[in-house]
C-alpha cells in the first residue's frame, strides 16, 4: 500500500516546519514536500508606517538575523533619500554585517549541525544536540559558544545590544565606534580567527567520512545567486548581484538594485507559506537557484585576504569549481567566517572607521521607490519599498534568503529520502539525514513566510498533556 511519512517538526532549525514523504506501493519514495507551517506577514504590517521607522521595525522581524534586516532596510531607505552615506558609516555597517555572519554561522555550524558530525547521524537523538556535544567534545562546544559570543559582542558594541539593534538609520548610522571599542574588537578578532582556523582544520579532515551524505544531500546542478563587490571579490554589504551556472560561470548580473525583478520572480504553492523565488528568464520551476555560503563562494573571484583566499582556493578544488552538494555549505561557512574576520581587521585599520564627525547624510525623500540588497548569513536578502508623497509606506516586498533556496530544499529532501528512506523499514537515522538536508541551508523561517491566502490555516487545541482536543481549519 502507498504510504505517507511525516517528519514533524523538523528539528535544529529556526522556525516551524515539517516534511512529508510520499511512497509508492513498492515502498520507494516518489515525492517530498517541505512545508513551512507558520505565517508572519511582515510585508502587510509595514503599510502605512513612516519610511523612517523601517530599519528599526525590520530589526525586529527576526531574533536570529536582525542585523541583516536592519541593514538591508537601511539601504532601501538610503535609496529613497537618493544619498551616498558617509564612508565611516559604510565601514561601520560592514563591520556589523560581518559580525552578524560570524555569530550566525557559528550558531549553525556548532549548535545545529556539529552534533551530526561529531556524534553521528545515527546516534541517539536524545543526546544528538548541543548538550550532548558539550558532554562528548567540550572544547569544540566551548569554541562554538565563544565564537558566537564574539560576533554578538561586536554587534552590541556598535548597536548597544546584540538582538534587535536599531542603530542603522536612513542615510547612515546612529552612533560611531570609539577608539577604545575598536581596540576591544581587534583583540576579540584575534581570538576568533584562532578558533575559526582550528575548526576548519579538523572539519576538512572530518568531512571525508560523510561521502554518502555529500553525494545525495541536495547534490544536483542549479544556478547560484550571490552578491560580490564591484571588483568581483566576496562581499556581503554592497556590489553586484551575480547569477552563475552550476560550473560557476557568470550568466547574468544586476548592478542597479531596482532591476532585480528582471532576474528574480516569485511563485507560490498551496502547501507552504514560504514563497518560491526563481530565475525569471528561465521561468518556474526551471529557474531553480541557490543562495548562501556555497553560492557566494561560487560567484565570487576570491576574497582579497590571504587566509580566506587560501581556504577558498582549497574549497574550489573539492569539485574542480563550484560545488553542487549543499553539504558543502558547512565548509563554506567556515571559509566565510575567516574572510569576515580578516575584512573586519582591514576596516578597523582605517582611521576613518572611528571618526565621530560625520555619520549620517541628512535628506528628504527624493524617490518614491527604493530597493536594498545585501548578503545575510543564509544568502541574498532584498527589501523593496514604495512610499507616498508623505513618506508613508504603501508597498513592501521582502525576498528572504530561505525563500531563494525553497525549490532546492524541496528537491534536496527528495534526493536524500530516495537514497536513505525505505517505507517498509523506517530508521530514525535515515529521517535525520532528510532533516539534515534542510539544516545544510540553515533556514530562518520566522521572517520568510509571506504567501498570504495560499495555505489553509489550521489551529490545533491541545490539553496540557498534549491530547488533541479540537482542530479548526480555514
């Protein structure tokens, strides 16, 4: 008999989701769906708000990647003002975005995925978590906690708090970085770099034992989309949005953020609140692409810093070019952590970074439409705003990194399930490998669900002991 296998919830990710696997009469997996089951709808919440509130409002869209939304929103409002922000402000925004990448990548690698690497995909799920990792490998767990705390401390030094800072404003930033604060960051960066180097050292050896997982965890040709600097080097804050094929060859570029819709379209499906972006010239669903660490390493020409360039070159040698296995996102995160630390060190050596004289360009709105994009830890983030003549928001479209990866995540879980899951003999470790495909992308679901009206709303009322009392559907 045909069978449906449901993994609910998907664990060790940010947000709420489930996976449905469909088996045929022979017990083989024939289809898979990744359901994002929560709905937030921030785009509608923004309508009617003054554009000046948007960066602070967007910083509250998510507790995992608030800095990414803060800065992307600030860039969109910069575009409404039609201003170039001061050099010092741009330096400080870059530092905060790099710090966000470090802390978020550390969370993903050490807290969410390392239990699989160090304890085993088939290990006891009761201990296959950060607490089990700390008991079995305390030094590794301490490194992960410390690396993340360094990133959060840098964010706090700039924005006065590490979660939901409202420090970046239209035209620049709200406060500068003192010389003392700069010196504190420099010391922490030395420690962070040492952690990152020893982590990537052991992981490059450790990943050799996951040949089967690398082969089928979303390993297929797709396009890649990512931001590079105008010089083609890796960047997360400003530059050109590149599209490459599976070989890493650049096939399209977006120089003006206002032109992004010529490259990126959005589709919806009735079984998820998460939209399905696609490469517009190829249509849906053929225009599948991926964003995030491995995509950024595929589209860039290097890092421009010595240690990261060395690691990037080694990474590219894994598959003689752009990697197509999403498992390699884990290694790519470590390469990016090293690059982000080196970039922060370069910026802090610039004396203008601690200049307190000019932090914000002050202007009135000069345009009724503005687009900002940058690279969040999970991939390309786009904020598109329109305002009326009174400066009030009347349109907001957010294209989130997790959404960009939606098509690939769905294809990836099918590929892994077909390799590891047998409907007549379901093993927990096999289902964990299917979940692990999603963890490769480190999805952040809370800020990415906007497909209003596409998926039925289901409310479950349960007793304190978990007994289902009533289900209400709309």
